[in-house]
């Protein structure tokens, strides 16, 4: 069993983004690393589908994106609960974060991971017991 890390949506999106080959290659390295046990959330699955079908220069078809979501759902997926949402509002206010980023941090914290892989937050900072790591640096 490898190190459990929470993976934010942006890392997974780069697997399918043709605009930045360096980030795509790094995302693939993460995804294929047998020393990592990747954890995602229901929020990540939802954001992934929307992003890859609507926001990429060359979007995936909805059918292809659905197939990828089915594959990603085989990872450990943390669910968003009402208590988590309430706690995320507190985290957003206390740390002056967007609600969506706060919800990711709360989910990662509750999943018991030590690291959150994302490019959206301050690399090296620790929030709610989770260290933020920008894997693209």
C-alpha cells in the first residue's frame, strides 16, 4: 500500500488537456505512480466531467468523459456530506478561500491524507492537517 494523497480536479484534468504537454506528462506520472494511493471526492468527479467537456480547448465528448469518470470512480472516493459542507464554510471564512477550495481541503482532511496535490492553493502550506503540494513545480 502506497502513500495516500488527495488529488484535486486540476491534476486529473491535465491528463486530458492537450494545451500543456509538460503538465499532462506530470499528471500521467502521478496517476501511474504505484507508490501513491490516489484519493478523490465526489466533488472532484463532478468538476472533472464539467471541465473536460466544456472548458478544454479540445474537449472530450460527454460519452468519453463519462467513461473516464467511471474509471476514476474506481479510486477511493470520499463523499461530500452535509456536515462537511458546513465545516467547509468555516474553513473558507477562516482561511479566506473559495468555498470550493475549502471543501476540497475539508474532504482531504476527513479522508486522513497527509497531502493534497493541487496547483490552486499555496504550495507548502498546511491547512486542516493537510499539506498542499503543487506537483507541477
